[in-house]
């Protein structure tokens, strides 16, 4: 009960999407009414995703189709955390990017230059969820890394869920390939469960960690993200994880609720 009491002090909720708000292209019942309540109580929120292959407008439009009105400012992608990280490390750096055009667009807007050739001066290699990856691009990235260029990844997810309960290889699988080929690990990974996305939220909002909560359905990303970074972690049982999984895994959420909409009961 003490942990549930903490919900009334949360000023900013970070929501995973698939499994928490929606299941594929279907809204989880009650979530539209919940977001109206969230706004009526003056709570801020972000929709948080590791999927760096998409842009902000994709998620804004998807939520709109499902009946939830959000703006670009409500969407936080691992690529935003990457840009934030790089702006601290080396503003205006030249980057060789394995990623989609939408990821590259976010990076360019962040003030960075893109390189495309092995001969160009490159400060960092960036590994994102590249759905147009080919051998030539992969070889250039590995050769740059072999030459001493550090690399950074947007997120660690090995598999990306698609419709019908199937999966396709994600950024983490590409990282394993690059690490095997080069023998070198990434300098940083900016998505969940690492701290960079929390850093972005605190920088944008001014909220402290005890005023932020992560709500999601996955233990290894959503809940680990909350636990690793000192923010309230709320597991919902509308998606991947079950109570049996909680018992088996060494990842224990602060709060477990049947449904994200149940949060409103504790305001």
C-alpha cells in the first residue's frame, strides 16, 4: 500500500505503448478515458519507445487513430536520448549512421553531420534499428570501428514485435553482430533500460526522479528501466509479463496493476 501511495505524488508518467496502451492496432479498453483523467488531474506524460526506426509523427498518428490525442512533445524515442547524449559528448559531430531515414532526420535536426563513405572523417558510428541494412553499410561501420572510431547504439532490443505475434531482428541483434566482428562493445546505449531517457525527461521538465514513474508490460526493459534509474516502476498485466514471470525473474516492480487505467484510482 505504501508504494501505491506514491502514485499521488507522480507528476510525470512514462508509458510504454504496445502492451500497455494498445495491442498492435487495437486500443486496450479504458485507456482513452484514462488519458482524459490524466489530463484533468494535471499530470504530464510521455509515450516512451526504444524503436528508433520511426519518427514522432508516426506515433502521434497511431495514437490519434486509436482515439488518444497526443502531440510530438508527448513522444520520447531512444533517438531523442541519443541526440541528447551526443550533444553532451560532442556537439556537431560527424556520424556514420546505420539507421532509417527517420532516424537520420532526427540526428540532423540535432545539429550533427552524416558521413556515408569510409574515407570521410567520422567521429562516431551510430547503430540504430536499420531496416535497410546491407552488407556494404555494415562493412563500412565495422571497418571504422576497427580503425578506432567509437560506436553508440540507440537501444538494446534484440527482437521487434510485429503483427501476428511474430518478431523481426532489432538493433540489439545488429549490435551482437558488430561486437562479434570487431571485438568491441558500444560506448553507450541510449534507450531503455539505461538512464539517458530519464535524463531527457528531467532536463525537459525539471521534475525530480521521485516525481516520475515508468509504466509498462515488460520486465527486462520497462521495469528494469524504472528500477535501474530510481523512478517508480509500475508493471501492468495487459501485455507480455505475467505474475508468474515476476516470480521467476529477478526483477521486482514497485507496483503491479491489472491495467494502466487503475493508476487513476490513486490520484
